[in-house]
C-alpha cells in the first residue's frame, strides 16, 4: 500500500473511532489543515509507514505487516490542566495502538 492510500485508511479509522469517543466534541486537525476557532483541538500528524514491513507466508500466499508513526498533540486553553490535555491523547492512543486498520 502506498503512503497516500495508507494515510487515507488511517485517517478514516481515526475519524470514525474519534466520533464514538467521549472526546468527540474536540475537533481533529490533520497536518497542513487550519484549526477551527475552537480553543480545544487535537492535531494529528501521520508521519509515515515503515518501508521494510514483515513478510509472512510462502510464494503466492504472502502478506506483509507495515507500521508507522502518528503524532498526537492536544491543544487546550492555558490553565486547563494536564488532565484536559492528556485525556484526549490517551483516548486517541487507544484508538491507534496495535490496531490493524487496513488490508
């Protein structure tokens, strides 16, 4: 899978799962997008996929597992406290951590 395809799959997974979370009121802002006027938002940077993914199976029946890095940044008003920023980041981490999000 090429990076732009992987990025689209990862983004769709993030948006779908985030809408189901208790923090869904916080808007998501992906790399190179302009934040909304909200004081609270989550910035997501999908940095890449590892090119040397693991290969399994014999000839004609192989599959690979590739991984990558997604950076998560929570922006909250000054003085809101650590929990206001760390809670949404933990929730986003659980959405992504060790998940298979595409074929």
